[in-house]
C-alpha cells in the first residue's frame, strides 16, 4: 500500500448516524441547561456578578476554563491543519506559547488580580482605562481599546463559528449554513442567560471533553495506521520534513519562520477572555496552583493536534482538507455514540472560546456606555444591555462565518496577534514596569490596531513579525519621553 493510501477521503460513515446526532444533541441541551441554571439561581443583579461571577471562582474551574476558552477552533482545526501540512515544525510555536503562558501566570496574573479588585475593573480595557481614569488619556484609552477589542473579537467569534460549521458539516452531514446557525444560536443563548458563571462552568464541561478527545484521537489514528513504528515509517515516506523541527527549511527562511512562530505566540499575553479568569479567581494566591493545571492542559493541546494532523496525512493523503482531518477521523474511527461524545468535546472547545469572547465584548461596550454616554443608569438596564450585546456579537460572528473571508488559521492568527499587541502589551507593561505612562498605553493600543492590520495587508509574508517591535518601541519611547507617569487610581 502506498503511503497516504489507507483511505480515500470519505463522507462520514452512516450505519447509525442517529446515535451520533442524539449524543451531540444531548450535549447542546446540557450547555443550555447550565445557562438556564445560572440564570435562575445566581444573583446577577449587578453587572460585575454577570461579568465576573462575583470574583469568587475556584482554582480548577479557572484553570480548566482558561485553557478551554483559548483552545477554540484553533486546536482541532487550524493546529491539526498545521500538523497535516508542516508536521512537528509547529512545536516551536508550542514551546513559545508555554513560555508566554508561564510568564503570564507568574508575573502578570497576581498583580493584575490585586489591582483589578482595587480598581473594580471587569475587563482588560476597563483596567487600562481606570488606571488613568483621572486624566483625559483614560477616556481615550477606553474608546480606542474598546474599538480594537470589538474588531478582533468579532473576527475571533467568526472563526470559531466557521470551525463549528466545518465540524458539523463533516461529522454530522449537517449543511454548513445550518451548522453555523446551530452553533451560533446555542452559544448566544446560554451565554446570554448565565453570563460569566455559565461561561466558566460550560468551559469546565467542555475542557474535560477536549482532554478526552485529545487523548483518544491520536491513539486511534496511529493504531489505524498500524502502530507507532508504522506511523513513523509512513510519515517519513510521505514527507521526511513532517517529523523534523526545521520543516525542511534552513538559513534565513528558518529564522523568519521561527520569528513568525514566536511573535504569533506572543499574542497569548493579551487574550481578554483568558485574562478575565485572573480577575475572577477567588484570590491572587491561588494563581500559582491554577498555573500548574493550566500549563499541563496547554502542553497537551499544543502538541497532540500536530500528531493528529500527521496521522491524517498518512490516512487520507494530500488530497484531504487539512483542517478537516480530525473530523474525518472522528467519523471513520469511532462508533457513533463515542464519536458524538468526542464531537461534543471538539465543538465544546470552539463554543467555550466564543462564549468568553462574547462576554468580553459585552462587558467593554457596556462599560463604555456607562462611563462615556450615560453615567446614571440602573444595574438592571446595564444587565439587559449586556445580554443584548452578546446576541449582537453572536449575530455578527454568524455573518462573518457565512462570508468566510479566510481559513480558520488565518483569521485566528489575525485576531490573536491583534489582541496581544493592542491590550496585552500595555497591560503587561503596567504590571512589570512602573514607568509605563498613560500616553504610552494609548499610543500602543492605537499603533497595535493600525500596525496589525497594516502588517497583514501590506507585508503579509512578514506577519506578524513587524508589528511587535513597532508597538514595543512606541510603548518604551513614549513612556521615556513623557516627563512623569500620569496620576493613577488609588
């Protein structure tokens, strides 16, 4: 048998699709039930309770939901696709990501949790603005940062719903449009009902299922090839570079590739939906414990999909769609009931990111409304507005998913890097460099937004290498040129 000829690219097996549909349908009902439960039982009379669950979430829910919230369509679609096309070369990104996540838990998370409670900030944008609230700079920071977050978050949600559409289309044979609508409406409903509490606890359920899927898929795929030795032999026969850390590159090309992976990974410093977990945890002293759990889960989800992708290349050959390889394996290698459970885990990873992003966008727009447009507004009105915004963001994400302006990888890379540069870099600077000033934060947010878009469209071959040094230079230069730090909130 020729390498890659194990299977032709097939439609999912259909002897008993009913079991798969029922299992996945039950999963959606569980998510909706969690949202309804928190809607009826949780005291969300204040916006802070709806957005941050009263800052009283424990270690395990925080750690698991943080990983689940960033796992997204990236893990089982975009990252599997990277494994399919370039193999273990992607491990450079994995290593960089783990270092960045460790940095965040060690140096940014604890002071961010403490100062967030002091300022009563609910999101990263809120924190940046409140830090300089006594100056006009604080107002400008809120406006520009909110615009940036909304732009990148809507892109991010759209990418997640594209992944939902591809997953349900491949595994359940549900038409793409219907699949996008199903996923978008489901996540909008349970997030609108339950707020951050529902987001965290649905993420916990989904995170556990992601772990199961990440463990079973590569084992089944490699076994289907014929075992580990056969897997290595056939992968090498197909393309020796699949098992190489260099990806077949050398010299300047390898340097540029490594810089691209590293600068991509740097986006992890600014994912608002993950950073909100730091704000919501019960105490900053618990963050170190959460770090151990989170890093373990991160290491798994950053490495295993690459092997799934390589196995997909062996099983289906180059003619298969790289980002759909995991879904083909799901349908071909497991009985319907188990395929339904694993599909639930993968869709769960996607929805867990979407719900968190909707919460962030809602929180930032709601705070903008209260602080800049209508100061004297009741908590009840703000809650209704927040829930309405969740629905609007979901609708815009559905529209973007139906438009499909790029691959899942491309859209997520754009949003991931953009959020890191615009809000992550200024926040990290505030936590570790006391010299950071209000004008420097504002300038970095603005340059980050413009620079991310400019780097992508003017110099696509160098994305995202150029935007980071530009933003960092603006941050440091503006801080040094400003004669003294702006007055900060007590």
